[in-house]
C-alpha cells in the first residue's frame, strides 16, 4: 500500500530554488515534447506513440535533467493519455487528451535515483549539474520515489512510501459488515448489521469551505479595483495563495480524522466488510447556484479513497456501489417520499429516524442482501477540534494586522 508523506521545502536557499525552478521548466519541456508527438499522431491518423517512442525522442541528453526524471515525466504523460482514453470509452466524451502548454511540471525521481546519507537526501539533476540536497527526515529509513511539487506558496517534497498491509478476508466469508452513507452536513453515517450506528459530523469542513469562499470573494473584489501587475495586485494574489494553502491543510486534516473515526468504529466492532455508497450524479441536478456551489465543493471522491486506504491497512474489505433510492425509502414499510429536514418521517407508518442513518440502513439489502433493523442507539463524533478566533466587535476572522485584508477592514467607510 502506498502512502504519501509531505515535507515542506519552505526554507530553501536561492541557489536551490533556482535549481528547482529551472528543473521544473525543463520537465515541462519534456511534457510538451510528448504532447506534440501525441497530437501529431492523432492529426495524421497514425499509431499513437508509446513509452518506447517517448523514450527514443527524449534520450541522449536533450534535456537538462537526470535520465530517470525524464522517464518519470513521459510515463506520467502516457498514464494521462491512457486514463483519458478509458474515460472517453466509458462515455465521458467531454474529457480531452493533454493539449495545454505547461510552463512548469513537478520534478520526479524513482526510488533507485534517490541518494541517502546520514542526514541528507541527495536528488541528482543529471551529469555535470549540481544535485538537490535536502534534510533527511527521521522516519525515512530507505530509498523511496519522490517529487518536488509547487503548492502555490512554496515547494514541497512528496515522498511515496510502501507500507505492507495485511491481506483482507474475502467478502463472502464475512459475518460482520457495515455500510457508509456519505454526506456534506454529516461526513459519514455508518450502520453495522449488529444494530450499531455512528454519525461523523461534516459541519466543520463545510464551515471552512464557506469561510474560504467568503475570503476569496473579498480578495477578488479588492483585486478587481487594482491595476493588473501592480504591487497591491501581486500582494493580494500572494494573500489568496496563502489562504488557499491553509484552507486545504485544514480540510485535509479534518477529512483524514473523520474517515479514521469511521474505520476505527468498524475495527472495534469486528467489521470485516465495508460498503460505501457512491453518490455520483448528485452534481448533475441543477438546484440553484448556492446548492450547486456546495455540491461542487463536496469532495466525496477523497472520502472514498481515504476509507479504502485506511480499511486496507486494518484488514477490512472496502467496496463501493450505487446508492440510488436508499435515502427516499422507509426502512420499516418501504414507503417512498422525498425527506425534508434532518429527521426522516414516514407518512405511511409514522416511523421517525435520522435521515442519513436511514440511507445507510437501506444499503444493507443492496450490498449484502440482508435486512437490518434500525439502530436504537446512535453515536455522534466530530473530527478534530475547530478553534474559533474571531474579532469580538465584527465577528470576522482574526488576521494578521499587516495583511491586505486587515488593512482594508480597519479602514473607515467612505
């Protein structure tokens, strides 16, 4: 099982920043070369180039990079073409093959190219060129594939670690299983066939997304009044990048903690199989611009990915499937109607229950062919803790007094 560890490269020297920047521009040239070869083959209706053709076109020291870094770039391009072809074959004709000109591209090295010393990581840049040298983390015990990525504010080193996961049992041999209903207000609702239920709140993530949208709107409003390229215009752009990076870190942290609570809940109760309902299709329905914005910000794909990774590590079989109709059917009498509010009220039999738990209960017949009773006791969890730091007089988030946002908020109205 692959795990990504992120190391900040915020304190690089100017010399190292120059090496990284030039290397990323050179990697973008490799990508553009592969893009041109692929585009020419499509226009001339000739066989598409593969990895062998890309290797022949980029070898021989044409690019100021390590040979294995060049190979990683054209392998990434070939994987992008293959993924697009599979999506278009599945009916998603709006997907386009790589066509854009890239100015920068992440620097990548396979595990065998990494050099490890006692306290340093040495990443070669090619014969006759200085290598990149970074401090070695204590948890890095052996060579691993890595890449240098720009996050909008500074560079990061992403190290890919292979973790030995235990082999999960088969689905047919499971005695205890559970289902998960993903959502926005509640990150996940879990129900086991033993009548136990868990609800993990997603309001913290939703509030962070709403705050970030307000901050972006405020910055964009001020930036629209500036001359493009001016000092204040660039300063507001840097502020936007810093806020976005902090927002992504906070949301990722809460998402990891929430999915960890789900897997720990299942592990403590001996669950061997976990079914996650796939809410694909909810974004296609037009429900107004405010609701559409919330749906577009809902990263349920990451929730599914995190649950699969954590379940694999704890020997739990995790699989997904269609959840259509599970939230609109009464778990007692089978009556269907569109629910309103957080409680599900049946107009036919009078049943009342938690709306998301109803969806998770109705997934058991779909996933396992077994009807389970509605849980009598529900456990509620919140992922992590959200510290509120706001100005007492305005209610706005507290920011650095020297920032652009703070200066504009402290100005008297005209």
